[in-house]
C-alpha cells in the first residue's frame, strides 16, 4: 500500500523539480529610472531626484528615498523632467487630410487601414501613450487597437469609438453631393431612439470602448450650420442610457450652445470642441461633472492649411466662426472650474503634433501644471482608466515620458518629448 503511494509521489516530485529548473526565466525585468525632476501627475509640486522602479510593465516604487534593487537596469534621466505618459482624449488616429475631394473619392477605409500604423507610431513617439479615438470609418480604429495590443505594430493604448453616431444630413453624414451618389461604408447614421440604440449595440458588438455622439453641426463637413443641434434630447438620452447599459461612456461632438446643453443634460461624459459655451452651459457642466475637451490648437492649422487642401470656402468660413470663440469659451470654463481633459482632434492636423496644444491651453487660462494634469490624471479619469494610467504611482502601468527642460517654465517643452516608455518598454530614447 505504502509503496504504491510512494512511487507516483516520487515521479511527481521529480517532474516538479525538473520542471522548475527548466522553466525559462520568467523573472520580470527590473528597471530603475533616475528622474532629475519628477511630475507624478498627482502632486502639484516637482519632486527632485527621485527613482522610479519598474518591474515588468508596472511601477513598483517611486520617490526620492527609494533604493535601486541589485541587478536593475538604470536609465539616467537626471537632467530631464519625467512625467506620466500623455493622454489625448480626442483623436482620429486612422487618418489625416490630404485633399478634400481625393479623400472622399479616391481613398477608401482600406487606404486608412494600411496607413494607420504610421500615425500610431508618430503619436507614441510624441509622448502620447494613450489616446481616445473618436470615430473612424469601418472599425479601422478597432483593428488598429487590436494589432497594437497583440504587439504586431507600435502605437499608444487606444480607446476606440468605432463609428461616430450622427443624424442624416448632419456632421457625420456626407453632405453636398448628388442624391444618386452612394458609398458602401458601414453606416454611422442613426435617427430616432431605436436606430440609435441599435447602432450603439452594433458598435459595441464590433469592439467599441466608448460611444461618440455627433450632437451638433460641425466645421469640416458640408452642412450649413456650424453649431445647430442634430439630435433631440430624447435621442441623446437614449444613446447615453444604452451605452451605460453596456458599461460605456459617451463623448459628444458639440459646438453650439443648445446642443452642448442637451448633451450635458443627457449625461455625456465629455463635451468635445465646446465652442459656444454660455454661462448656463458652464453651470450645467459643472453640476453634472462633465469634462470639456477643447481642441484649441486646431484653428491655427485649419486656417493656415485647409484652403490649400482644396476644402470648400464654406468650410473655411465656418472655422472663422468658431476659432476665437472656442478659445474664449475654454478660458471662461477654466476660470469657472469646469473639469478639463486634454484632447486635440489630431488627424485634423498632423499626428505627432499633439503637444502643440499645451501652449494654447496655457495662453488661454491654465497653469502649465493644470495643462499637464489635463493630459494625465484628468484624462485617465475621463477614460475610466485611473487604475492603469495617468500618474507615476505604485501599481500603475509604466507609461513614462521625459523632456529635457522644465515645462513649468516653458510649456513648449511638451512639443519636444525625448524619452518614451510604454508598459515598461522603451520606444524612444
Ligand atoms: N472636427 C471638428 C469639426 O469639424 C474640427 C473643428 C476644428 N475647429 C476648431 N476650432 N476646433 O467640427
């Protein structure tokens, strides 16, 4: 009886020991970053001469008194300012404009799909380790996200909306052409609460992380208005309620005052663009805790370049109506204490230039530290990813960047990111 039991036990323990010895070394790599100046995303002051210890993809220790573990690889950033990886809450990473008519008639979503990786890499190298993608044709954003997550290509962590949901004739529709012209894209058009709920579900079915609502008219499309509301309150409420049922937040493209108020009342998580804010809109957003994601760099680029790209004068004229007003709205919102998250609409201007917006945010009312927080801890909160990204604290993913100078003294340092780490892997040095 005893012998019978002993033999299998011996065999088992042999294999156990053998297995242990031959296991590939799965010890996670340990890295120590020496940070001359550290902005951790939480504190309002800069911490001098801190160490950040990274084990595998996570931060395991941080602070001035932290000891470097034996055998750790040391990355020396003692002359730099080290910060959390930046987050852009409003991008269209799958493309950027080349020519108005070429883009419509000669490029399909397949063209987007084969070139999107270029923009993903540029964005990451600019220091943006996480971005929200608020609308892409035919779920190209989701395929891109999945390829990045698999490690097939290099890019930021993506939170994707799939198809941006809009009304017939609205900003998300293709307007101004013959009624006989049809494209065979996946339709992003939904009217009435039933169609809206169905399109929310379809987006989620194909992998959307967030829902994008086209709440008002816009600039870079051929509808007449730039800010008229394009959904009824009831339709917006249905979209938010349906998304919430699946655990998703809604981001609203909204320029005009009435549409901003409706979307805020419907419970969207962010008002994106937010060009025409009146006092009541600001009050409502504060009351509801709605984030403002204002792309206040865009105007410079559109007015300088878009006529050359063949955009109709009507569209350029719409931009002239929103540009300055949007910046003044941003300034008033900042002063009133509306929650601000960084979002640029990258893809309207070249990907990788995302950092140019920091200087505008400072010019229009934020301190450099507030602007940096908008792109780190606040953005992470809007994305419901505070447990993962947005600060250099224990337990977070090691998404870490550095600039040479002091961005609190010269905010344009944010345009010159020198070091990029995502999940403990260095992408730029
Ligand atoms: N995608 C936006 C739209 O077409 C871009 C607006 C850009 N202009 C601005 N001032 N932010 O409406």
